[in-house]
C-alpha cells in the first residue's frame, strides 16, 4: 500500500473512532438519569433485624438460617471474618432479595439487613414478600431458646 493509502486509512480509522466515541457518550447521556455521574451510590437496607443469642448457640443459629434459606430459595454463605471464629458474615441471596449480616462488634449479636438486588430483576420485592420473609426468618430463629429478635428502624 502506498503512503497516501496508509494516511487515508489512518484518517478513516481516526474519524471512525471519534464518531464511535461521540455515539457512546450520547447514548450514555440519554440512558442514564440526569446527574447520576455526580451522585453518590449508597444502598440502604429495606429492613433491619438484630438477633441476640448466647455465643454457645451460634451453630444453632447457622442451622436455622440454612433451614430458612432452603425454604425461601436462597443461596447461603456463612464465613468467619476473623481468625477468632467468633465473628461471622452471613449472606443469603436470590433473584429479588439479598440478606447480609455480621456480628463484628458484639459476639452473639447479629445484625441483618434486607436489600434489593441490583441485577436484572424488573422491580423491587413487594412489601408483602418482605413481610413473609421477615416472618419466616423470625419463626426459624425463634426456635432457638432465649433468642431476642428486634427490628431496627
């Protein structure tokens, strides 16, 4: 290819790159809500529960959470967050709801939050679904002797 042909091809590629970039920028600006590029993203829980148990009942709590997960169709992950085996994170998730919790400050006190998922699910879970999930969770956890379940506002 001659020098002229090479220069013409480079100019075509340059202009194509500019037009594609302008197109992507225009598409992004028209599909994102106004001001989103400057907004801070913070996802707050729709419901919050505090579960207080004796430290010796921790495995029983995990068993009840697994039963709740099975009934509600949740995947579940319970994992230590420190080497002491006293602090744990709890994650339950499915297409419409995520439940996250931990006991990072007080052994035996687990804080759980119910969150909407960020995925392609077309709408947030209804209040009645949240009511049913909260009721089921309280029912399973309530089987543990001397457990306390409180709602945080």
